[in-house]
C-alpha cells in the first residue's frame, strides 16, 4: 500500500476508523517508498528457512550416497533429515517465498511485513464494495501483487543468502541447538545497534479487540 489515497462516496459522507486515518496521514508524510532494512531482510529469511526445515525435519527417508559398488549398492546411507540435500532443497525457494508477504501499513517496524491481507487493504476493498471510489495510483486488479517493498526484500534476501551461505551451512550441520535467527542475524549479519527488529513480536492487529482505536462519538 503506497501512493496517494483518494476516496469519494456516492452514498454520503464517509466515517473512517481513527487507525486508518493515521495510516493515511503517515503515508502522506512520506514521499519515498519505505524499503525493508537489513535487519528485516535477515529476520524473514530465517523465519522462512526455519519453517521450511521444520516441515521436513521428521522425515524418515534414507538417502544412498557415494559411488555405486560392483554389487549395485552405494557406499553409505544417510538420514534425509540430517543431509545436505534437505538443506539445499529448503534454500532453493526461500527468497521466492518472501513474495507471499504483504505490507501491513497499520503496523510498526518489521511487523508491517506479514502474510495475508492487511487490515488496511481489507478496509479499502470493503469500501470499494460499498461503492466508494478509492484511488491508490494503480489498477484495482493489481492491489494484491507484491509491492515494491516486498520485491525489494526478496532481492535483498537473495543477496544475503548468497553472501552468508557458508554460515547457514555451518549452523545446519553444527549449531542447530541455537535459533537460526540468533546464529545468523545476531552473530554474523548485523551490528548490535542494528538488531532492534529482532525484538519485535506481533501481539495482535491495531483495531482488534483489546487494542482498538475507535471513532465513536
């Protein structure tokens, strides 16, 4: 969600929730696109890689590796869940998975990046369905396409993964007792002063029960 927002109702005055008005005000105050920083890129790279590995961690598959002997058997067998193959397969499309994220403009910091439709976009779509003309500077059918921010994060993810591939491999084979986020981001990628986003934890939507902003009179 970016650009200038213009709305016009054909059914009388609009009454928008305060949290949405604050989002619009914040967007209007920024001329430049808010691009993800290095901390955010590393955070979501590790989230996706850890998730991909957890999905295959209980596999009981056994791989046969090495040269084929005269008997037709390979030299040794290894468990898939501790193999280099598992790591390679997990890493292959990690950064592509970042494109599944959307910008949740109503959330602060790194929490603005999450999967699923944002509260802001959901509200805007509901307005459209009610007959309100909403202009975001791009066609309605493109509203769900990856944003400039998310596309940028995907590219930075690829660069970071290539740069720190050996560190990830070291963690996989020798340090899985540590969280990947701590091992990679805290110990190798980020300076101490740049690790603030790693502390950010999602606790619920702005405007949801328990943390709602209302415009009730």
